[in-house]
C-alpha cells in the first residue's frame, strides 16, 4: 500500500558530502522523492521535531546536533516506504546496522548517523506536516 515517510539527511551527512550517495540509494530502491528542500533548523525547531524524545538523556545533544547546520529534508513515497526506508537506513547504532545499509556504510557515531526516517504512519504524518505544505508535494 502506498505510504509516505519523512527522510532527513542530517547535518553530518550534508557536511561530509553524502547527499548524492544517500539519494542514489533511495532512487536505486525505487523510493520516489515527492518533495525535497534544504533547511537549517533552529534549536527550538529541532526540539519540536524530536519532541517524542523529550526527557531522554540524548535529547539536548541530538537537538544541538540537528540544529548545527543544513539538513536535506525529503518526503518519500512508495509501497510500504516506512519499513523499506528504515531497512535501507539500518539500526540507530551503526555498529549494529546490517551490511549494505546507509548507516553501516557511512555513519561514524550513534548520534551522528547521517539519516533520519519516520518510524510509524502516525509519526510520518506529524513529521511531513512539520516541514512541508501540501503545495510543496509533487503530484503523480
Ligand atoms: P531517527 O529518528 O533519527 O531516524 P532512530 O529512529 O533510528 O533515528 P531514535 O531512537 O528515534 O533512533 O533516536 C533519534 C536520534 O537520536 C538517533 O538517530 C540519534 O541521532 C540520536 N540518538 C538515539 N539514541 C542515542 C543515544 N543512545 N546516544 C546518542 N544519540 C542517540
Ligand atoms: Mg526515530
């Protein structure tokens, strides 16, 4: 069933020249990019984006990191895209990520792990609405 998910190339990925390699993997997997832009979040915007993690020990640090430089945010659209893209990203901790995943191949740190992907339909809807208006979404 067609789904949408929010993908982010995090500030470490942008800084290290990984926009091309990450997008290339999305396209090879057949995940359609329905919207895309580059933004730099303020600390408060990063807090709002990761509000599900408020109170966790890594919350302050990860929101500092996510507001430290430009990110590429994308809406991906495909059948079962939420799970397929999470699989392509690999585990949060790159040391536990499977061979051939984006995090296994590119991440350097449990926090600086190159990419984000929504983990459920409910969170995907919140996260897409956080960054994109309906006007910015490609049709068809
Ligand atoms: P994301 O939501 O970015 O796609 P995820 O769903 O794999 O990643 P979450 O548990 O949602 O992982 O954590 C959100 C982000 O917070 C992680 O991607 C990572 O950048 C950071 N993070 C998570 N756990 C830790 C930790 N133990 N130490 C440091 N940073 C962490
Ligand atoms: Mg998550």
